[in-house]
C-alpha cells in the first residue's frame, strides 16, 4: 500500500518529527487504500513558519510580472493533473468524478487571481496621500475536506498573488489531495519557503499555527466551532483572521415563483456533494398552501440520483466522507423523525442494495417546524428541511432567524419584490431564481458563518496590509484615486 510520509517545507519533502501514519479509508469500499502521516507537531509548524518567514523577505518584493508568471505556471502544472485529481477525490472523499467542477474549478480561480494582478491598484492616492497595499506576511491556511482541492488552492493562490508566503494545513480527511497540490506548486517552481504543507490533526497542527507568534494572518475554512477556537487563539497575538464557516442557508420560494423549477433546483443544489456543501440550501421555505405540491416535485427529483461508485461517470451521488459523518447524518435523520416532521422520502439506514460504502438515502422532510433541530443545525448530508410559511414577512423572519448567514436563495415571479426580499436576507451570497455564482465576486458569511470574504479583489485584500505615506503629494498626483 502506498505511503505518504512527508510534509513539504522550504521546498523539500521532509520527515515529520513524529512519524505516526494513519490509514486513508476509501468511503466507497470502506477499506484503506493508503497510509498518510498524521503526526504533525508544533515543531513541524515552527519549521514551516520559519521557512515562510525567511522566504517572505524576498518574495514580498517580487514584481507583479513575476507573480503573474508564477500563477501561469501553477495553472499549467495543475491542468496536466486534472483527471488524476478527479479520481483521487473520488477515492479519498467520495466525490463523484461527474462533479467535474471540484477538479476543474481551482484552475478557474488561479486564472481569476492572475488576471486581477493585471488590473488591481496596489498603490493609489487618497486626498493627496499615497495609500499602498502590501503583503500582510506569513499566512496560515487551514482547510476542510468537502472541497479538498478548491478551498486550499483559492487560499494559497490569493496569498501568493498578494506576495505573502503560506503554510497550509489541510483536513486530515483529505491529506493526499493536498499532497498533490504541493507537488503541483513544486513543479511550477514556487520559490522555496513560499508554499509549505504540514499534515496532521486540527488540534495539533491547526492549533499550533493559530497560536504561532510569527504567523500574521490565518485563513480558516471549516466548522463554526473550530473557527471560533482558531479566532480565540489568534487573538492572543492579534493576527488577522479570515473565517469561512458553517451554514444553514434558506431558499425562500415566493408564492408567484415557478415552484417546480425552484424545487428541482433546490434538490440539485442541496444534494450536490451528497449535501456536504457549506452553501447548501438545506432549508426550503414554501407557502403552506404549496407544501404538498412542492414535496411531490422534491421527491421526484431526489429519486433521480444514481448512487454508486464515485469513480464511475454515471454516478451522481457518492458516499459521504467517512463513518463519523455517516453516523452524524443518521442521528439527524432520526431526530427529524422523532421531532414529528413528515418524512417525504429517504430516512435512516443505507439505501437498498448499498450495503458497502457510507451511502445516505437522499432525504426530504416536509412540514418542518422552524425551531426544530433539523431546521436549525447544519447537517452536512443529503437532508432537506421544507418549512411552511403563511406570509412573506413570516418567511423573512424564519430565514433570518438563524445563527448562520452564509448563503440565501430567492425564487419569485416579480423581480422587484424578489430583489427587495434578497436585500433583506442577512447572508453573504444570494442567488435569484437559481442564478449561477462566479469566481470574481466576494464569498463569505454574515453572523456565525464567518468573518471576511474570499475571491476577487475583496478576497485579495484579506492578504494585504494598508499603509498611508504622507509627504509625497507630487508623486501621488500621478496615481489613480481611490473612489470615495
Ligand atoms: P472542521 O472544522 O472539522 O475542520 C476544518 C479544518 O480545521 C481541518 O483542517 C481541521 O483539521 C482543522 N481544525 C479542527 N479543529 C481545529 C482547531 N481547534 N484549531 C485549528 N484547526 C482545527 O470542518 P470540516 O468537517 O473539515 O468541514 C466541514 C465544515 O466546513 C462545515 O461546517 C462547512 O459548512 C464548513 N465549510 C465552510 C465553507 C465556507 O466557505 N463558509 C466552505 C467549506 C466548508
């Protein structure tokens, strides 16, 4: 069985200080397919941060042209391995190869960051003063397993585009995908110390990064609980913290909406990645008179999933990532049944004919009470809670009555009224009538869904410090002005 034993630090594959190996379990076969180091320690973190700090001195002074060329080389090295990455994510996390965006998406993000460097104003004048944006320093990147390549790639390339150096700690549920990412960065000729990878557990490696005095900024994506711990630890040395956390996003279907379109879209969007998606519309709000009709569309759409081997192209839903996630989803489905919601389809136990693999039945609950557990907590599985409302005012209140505020969705016939509704949702990213999102506009959450935004110019600024320089009014005149 193949073993992955090393971290990537200062341009070298190096042995961890604690050589503990852990099996990677294929969620489809429930058997190990590789052994990976999981014993990263605070000493390994210190080595990586020291390398990143050393590299920062020169990398922060590279020209935009050099960084654009570097991002181009990363894109080229990535492109060569897209199919392999797709298969690897199927094996490591259970993501079907048919979910092609998981493998190709990162490439698009590298290109967006590269193009941004051509237009972004790092130096501007504001009222006669020069205002510069400079790389913030050494950045710790902590990522989850559900977008095992895209999330760490976005963090690393925006950090590098800004002129920062980075230390990545990926989820210990998807370390091999991160190892391939490090190989790609190595092949692209990222200077030594600019990109470092330390593998291991959140409470060891993640905690050591969060507290390290020489880390200037932490970009964390994961659960709200872990994000809060990172924020607390980072506060001790006043690091900048960017948090992308959990969600319980609502899709509000106004009475004049195309109900069938809204319902079918909701299933597709909520059950993508077997429901393991931070922006999943896992609450659907439907007028009480339309509940039965909505449920019939939802059940029909859910029945179309082809569960199976994620490595097969016809599979549209794979197993969930691991036994712990399977057990957690089962517990929530049982809670939904016990709370008295209507089980429209799915339920506990494995789907018929799927005894092997961590498969969950696509599950839809109707008539869900807004204050019930399944309406309030992030389940992170293919489970949809459909909540009835009587008036639009009540729908808005239910949608906003959540500790989370990541995504929001509105379906409606009247554009003006729907826009008004979207504007009043307390969430960071809203889609109207199933509109697609893009990689240029900011992504992030209100309330306990996070702090800060990723992607595009706003995402780049997470990795930049701001400096005002006075006394150079003549030079400032030739610079573009910041818009008021
Ligand atoms: P998780 O919080 O368990 O782990 C995320 C990362 O944090 C992992 O690398 C983990 O090892 C590390 N970690 C855990 N405890 C830590 C600690 N005390 N200190 C430092 N690091 C620690 O989350 P997960 O199960 O990997 O991912 C699922 C969660 O991520 C969901 O809640 C989902 O909504 C969220 N998520 C959010 C977004 C977003 O953009 N808002 C995107 C993807 C996933």
